């Protein structure tokens, strides 16, 4: 079998045509000879037919059989070749598109010409192509944003160090504290990137490590961590928590809550406080973090979960812009959703988590 495959031409449509013609020739020869032998046998049993006439009949019948068989083979070969080439056109287009992708360029969507398996293959390829293009754009955007995020603290560090080296400013405790703060900003950004990478690269086919957790304990532990900070800034914080056991990754959910409460603390504006609500609603457990904060345009409320998003891109406040993006990754890995409801000033982030694994 392998010897035959090596002897056949490399083109798939040629291989398929040769194989089909070979099968057709076999069928035509077997069928034709069977009919020929049957006709000769039946003619031999007819009484009153001379032997010479019988032989003439057999020769004529054999010639007709070969002529008709040859015509059938030629027509069949032409049809097989034409149909096979037409059927394999999408495969050729797929091959060309993949060669284009190998060169670093993404092709446009291929036309879906059939509803069969090849058509499904083209549909899946188009989806994969679009997904790769989206990831490529996202990666480039992330690199640009990351470069911008790191450039600011590094520029500050460079400025301070050059000034210290040239004696422009004295090396006192205030300067050292500023240097430490800028270094900490870079470290926090890299730590956030590590968090994003760890939750993004978890294979969807790999089950998330979860355990049955009592949600009032999970949420209360995070609230207690922020109680003192909220008191120092004079921001009230209340909670209404309903007990329920939910299969979650405790560390992941607490990281989401930490990100939400950190945002609520840092971006709080207005006289009202912050409220955390947790309750079971049917088959899901809902967590809400509500409060007043900096204005978020209604047209941008879905963008807050994008990496490095800021309401005011021109303003650098030392935040990485990754917290909500990481939170979204974590919640979606749980099979839940995280969304923002806002009127521009009053914001409510709410999380839904399935109560069954």
C-alpha cells in the first residue's frame, strides 16, 4: 500500500482521479466480461444458429463491449477529474491561506462554497483566523500599554538617580522613599501581569481547583482587610451577606473582591459609602459591590474590563489598569460573569457564580 502511495503523483486531486479511474476500469471490465460471457452462453443455446454466425456474433459483441467500456471509462475519468478538482478548490484555498499565515500575514475570510465537511473545515478556519487576528491585535495593544505603564516609573527613577549622581538634589529620606515607591510601582505591575498570565494560560479543558466554601466567610475576610483603610478615608462600608456554600477557588474569588474593593476605595467620590451584598438567587450566588466613584461614561462601561483601561488615559495614577481584567478572567474560569451597572456616577459591580460545580 505504501509503495502504491509513493508511486502516485503528489497532487491529491490527481491521486483521487487515478484511484477512481482504476476502480472504474475494474468495474467496467468485470461487468462487461460478465455480460459478454452471459450473452455468448445464451446465444450458443439457440438452435438453428450456425457456428460461423455464432463466432461472428461473439466477436462483434466483444468489440461493442470494449468500445462502450472505453467510452464509459473516458467519460468517467473526465467527470471524476472535473468534480474532484472542483471539490478540492476550498482545500487549495486553505493551503494558500496557511502559507500566507506562515509568512506573518493574516488572510481574509475564505468563501464557504459547500455545506459538507469541507465547508465546515473552511468555517472553522475562518473562526480560527479571526481569533488569531484578535489575539495579535490584543498582544500588540498590550505591549504598547505595558511599555507606557513601565516607562513612567522608570523615567522617574532615572531622573532621581541622575540628579543624585550629579548632586543636583541631596540624598535624603524623602528621595529614597520616592525611589522605593517608583520601584514598588514597577514590581506591582509585573506582579499583576503574572496574575493575568496565570489565569489566562489555564487550559479551559483543565478543571479549576475548587472546594465548597461558605461565602460569608470568604467575603468577610476580604472586607476585614479593608475596614481600616475605609475608616481612615472616612468612607462608610456596609455588608449584607447570605450564607451559602459555593464551589469556588477561594484565593481567586478573594482576589476579585480585593480588586473591586481597592477600586471602590481609590476612586470613591461622593457622600455615600460602599456596600457589599452577597446572596443566593436560584442556581447562582450573586456578589455586588456598590458605591459612588469617578465618572464612567455609559458608552465605556463594558471597556473597564479591558487590560490597561482607564477612564482618563492621559492621567497616570500609579494603577496598572489590570485589576478588572484579571477579575474577569477569574470569574469566567468559574463559569460565572462579572458586569458593571452604572448611571455614570453610581456604580455597581456584580458577580454571578454557579452554585453547582
